[in-house]
C-alpha cells in the first residue's frame, strides 16, 4: 500500500513534462577553440541646434549656412572573438563606425583590443592592446589612470585600450581579509605605440592592489612619473544594506599641467598638485527603481572664472570674423581640454531607472541628469530600453542641454536631441 | 488491516517532526539536488502570456557553502555576463563595462520572473533555517525562514518527496506574507555520479500574471575548484572553466 501510494505520488515527478517543448542540448555551449560574437547597430538621430551658443557660431560661422537642426545617421559594427589553446588565448575586439550628418559622411575602424593571455587560477599574464577599467564610479573614474575617459552620458559604451604588458596575481583567504590581487602594468609610449596616451615617450609603470576586506572592495592604485605626471589613488565599494551600495574614488596627481588663460588671453601652463574625488551610492527601492547618485570633484578642472575667459576668447575671436583668429582660439581652448566632457570642477550625476514599468517585461525606463554645480547648467536624458525581441535591443533616448549663457551645457552645439538605437546581437 | 494502516498514516501525518529533523531533512535535500561543489548548465526560458519565449543559458560553478560563479552563454546580447557570489556579496561583470560592479541579490539579471537570487542560490540550508517539518499529503512540508534579510524571500514552504528527498513545490513569501512566486520541480533524472534530481523547474508568480519561467538542468556533476576561481579577477575568464 505504502509503495503503491508513494509510486502514485511520484508519477507526476517522473513524467517527462513537456520535454519535447523544452529541448536543452549543452554540446553547443561547450568550450571550443574559436569563439566569435558581436553586434550591429544603427542609430538615426534628430538634433536641434542652439543657435545662440558659442559652439554653434564656431561650427557655423557664415550667415548663409546656419541650420537650425540636422538628421544624423550612424552605424556601428563591433566584433569580438578569441582563439584558445590550453591555458593561452588570443583575444580581439574591433569596432567600425560610419556616420552621415550635416558635415557629410565619415567612417572609422579601430582595434579596441588585441592581446595574448595566459592564465592559471591564480596568475594571469596579458600582452597587447588591452582596455583596463579601474575605479568604482559609474559616470566618472578619477582613478582610471591608464584608461580612456568614459562618456558620462553613456558610460557603458566600449572603449579602446592601450598597448600594455600586465600580470595579475590573486589569492583568496578565510578571515576578514577575503581576497587580495596585485596587478602591475607596463605601458610604453613611443612615437608609434600609445602615442595618444601622451606626447612624451617613456616606459610607464602602473599598478593596482585589490583587497576584499570585511565585505568591502578596496583598490590602491598608482602610475609612476613618466609620460604623464605621477599619481596615486584609492577606491572602495561596499553594500551598506541589501539594497544600498556605496562607492568612492580618490586620486592625487603630482605636478599636473593645467592650461590657464590669463587676463591678456595668453595661455599659461601651470603645474600644480591636484586632488580629484568621487562619492556615490546605488539604491534599489522596493518598487524596483534603481537610483545612482554621484558627486564628482575634478581637481584639475576649470573654475567658473577660468571657463568664462575661454568663452570670452572664443567669442572675441568669432566676432572678428577672421577664420585664422577663430582657428587659433579653438586650438587654445582645445589644448586646455575645453571641448572635452565635464571640463569644470564640480558635478552631480543622477540616474533613476525603473525596471518593467507598467509591468511590461523586458522594458526599462530611465532618466539621467548631469549637473554642473558651478554654473548650474545641466543635461537631462530620458530614455526607454526594450530587450524583449530575441537578439535585438531597442533604445529610445532624448537629451536636453540647459543653462545660462557662458555655462557648460548652455553653450553646447546641440540643445535637444532624440535618437533611436537598434542593436542586433550575433 | 487496511483501516489500521490508514489510521496510523493519518496519525503520522498529524505529528510534527522536530526542528532538528527539519534541518537534517533540508541538508539532505541540498545534497540530493547538487553536490557541495559542482558545475552545471542551466537553460532559463521566460514564457510570455502570448506564448513568446526568450531563453538564457548559464554555466554555473559552486564551491562550499558560499561561493558561486555563473556565466551567461546565450543569448548573444548577454554572452559573457558573469555573476559572482561570495556569501552575501554579489558582483556583475559586463564585458563592455569591463569591470565587476557590486549588485544586490534582489536585482533581476534577465528580466521576467527570475531574479539574481534564483540564479545565484546557494544551498537552501546555507540561506534558511528549517523551523519545522510535517507530513502532508504523502510529502514532507518544510517551513523555512531566511537567516538574514539579504535573502530575497523571507519564508519558504517546501514540499519534499518522501522517497526521492527532493522538492516538488516551493512557495516563496515576502516578509509581509505576500506570496511572491511558486516553484514546481519535475522530471527527475539520473545525472550520473549518484545525482538523481529534478531536471526541470517551473516558476510562476502572482506578481507576473500569465508569465511563466522554466529552468532546465543539464551536465550537473561534482567538480572541485580553487578558491581563486571565485574572485573578481577571474570573472572575465569564467568561460575557460568549461571542459
């Protein structure tokens, strides 16, 4: 009776429930010598220009060619792959882009990464072009000493690396110190290797010491004096609660060159130590809303008065109507990093993202804002993302730049923008 | 005789077993489901009300009570994403982002009914206290309480098959008492190495009406790993662990 009863109860368990419907063959996921993947992206974009901005007048100086808007179309192909043999592998990541806008058509192709890797459980050696990502910040990484600056308005975009040789040694422990990892990196700069890291040739040594101590990620980082001035840094990340994470970065740069415009509109290179830092939190609410809030102090950034002088320089050059004067002013401002994102000192970044709004699975909505705390200008980027179609990701975003005259976001070329990004993954 | 047996069976069903028995049973369930250190492949299929499906394939390795690493192998948009869990710490590595980010167990990695906690679940006995067990309808019913608030579900009610000692159904509740989801185990299969366990897990949730998720298990086998495999440094190399 007991066996009969048990047997009866086990029948539903032993039945191959809808086995034919849910097929799972793992042989196609086993490790193979070659792996290859990538995505194709198209992005139509409508841009509305701020015709009162300084950058607009620099871009469209002649009165007969002053558009109020344009349509920009861009396409991106990214390919990634590897060939492995035993504990070694050859890895690559390349990107090709093409775009057409009011300036005409253009295209580019770059090898973002191409490197040899040999690894065991505890030791990894890498040689070649490699994009290292250091720092715990979401929008900015002041301790990212040997990486290209990320775009704070789209921080998850892949970035090009530098040619390096690196080791990574990791060891785990029981106790308060749970793990330790040390990563020394050699980064040579010559006229043909890593020439965009710095114009000064040298063999640069950088490194990172990672500790997982009492459930806190801690990194100690350095770059020795060489092609760039020497710098040290520290970052951390810790979960304060199950739904609250806190992170921060601190970087001290020795004798950093700053390009200052004096009253006579002559450029001066001033060398001084600078300290940059970032403090942020990530919070997940019960309604599945994620908040990321970061404060960033850029120690080598321009003060409000210093930025004002650059605007005056550009404005007076543009008012002469002479192309050579405009080009000279552009060169000076560009040298000082005036056209790079977030060139001033104090910023706030806020990102609010809602998973599955209106209970629509695979949809997420987000709002991102970067606020310049010195001139009170800001950007506002609302967007929605949909991943419900197999291998296709859709992202619709708008962007609004607002601010007073002679403010960072108030003087952007593009005042409003709307874009649709379609990515097909393979 | 038949009535005597039935009376005895009903009496047994009514008698609650001790908490110690409950804990032992829970540990046995854990060992029946998976070895302490193992590798496995899982396929997650989210099924929408209109029948549309989206599938994810994960390669997972686990060591001891508190270490787990899961790598997405499919679909291509998720390929290379790796989640690491060390006790209550959890990180997500996205190849484009290029460095691990701390995340919480409550966040969803793939959307739909599954969240990180379902994908990165350690042994039940590592996350839950077994408060009591009783016999109900020919099965054991375990009442489980989360050991800490970092666990996604505050309480579990787990029905365990008396012979196979594996779960047949689990109800997951929030601290408020709200039923968040129900898990149905089925299709018991011999994976070799003495592992006989359900090969399929279906999940539905009153919070996602009409949606259903299915998890298929394959290639479950005991395997030992060094502790360093479960480190941030190793996350970008997780795919190399496959044999």
